[in-house]
């Protein structure tokens, strides 16, 4: 229960940080890049993955490649969604992404759908949809289509990432090693993207990334 509460608090804190990014002049892309450096360091220090077992990850290289692309991309999309559509809707879209891995668990991973699970899922998703059902107070930047596209990106992105992590777990390779490889790939791709743009690094972006990395891990 403590881990669940901590996970919820960190998730909400990430959304709040992304919402404050513009007012605090935090570049989201820089923060996301630095975030993965922190995640790699914490993974090494806390989870202590077995680096000698790297050959066991080769059969599932495509999973790591997909995660390396999706992890930073979804973070950037989440930041844009929080900025334009608001914390409540963005966080709800992230929660609603649970529908995709739940569906995959029955369709792809062979889990049984009991009556209790079905009732629980129905109640959870009903509550989340009610959370999204609110009047549009004030003018939203970018219009309905842009906001809906961002929220859809959050929903699909987090859902696919959960499915990929479930597939990684099913492969039988070590969890700590999986996380380390995924974080390293995400960091390489994100930094490569930023360097290709010749971005000017800022203290706010780096500091925001340090905080984001601690919360995300």
C-alpha cells in the first residue's frame, strides 16, 4: 500500500512540475533528457543490475528500441498536454491508458477475465470518464483538436509502454537490467535530438530534469 501511495504522489508531482515548467522557464525537452541521466544513476545505485548478463537482452532488443523511443517522446507529449489541456485531463488520460495493457493482458497474455475484475475495471473507468466530464471553462490554447490530439498521445503512449514492459517481464530477463537498458537508450536518443538542434542549455532545464528524474524513478 505504501508503494502504491508513493507512486500516486510521485505521478501527481510530475504533472504539477510539468504544469509549472513554462512559468519557471523550464525547457521540457532538456528536463526530459536530464531526467534519464538521473534515472540511469538511480537504477545503478538502487536496483544494482547485473551488467554481466547483457547477452540475455539481445533476443528482446526490439522491445528496448521501442521503449527507448517512446519513453522520452511520451514525456514530452505529457508536458505539452499538461501545459495546454490542464493537469486534470492529462493525468486522467494517463490513468485511462491502463485500458490498453488490461485489454492486452486478456487478448495477448492469456489472463482470465473474472466477474470481480470486470466490475472493478468498469467502476474504475467510469470514475475516470466522470473526471473528464467537465465544462470547458475559459479559452484553451490550441483549440479542441490540438488538445484532444495531445491527450490521445498521452493515452496511447503510456498504454503501449505498459504493454511493452509487460512483454519484457514475460521474456524472463532481469527487471533491473531491462530498466537500465531502456533508460540508457532513451537518454541517448533524447540527448542526440537536443544536440542536433544545437539547444542552449539552461540551469532551469537541468534542475527541472534532476527533480523530474527523482520523481519518475
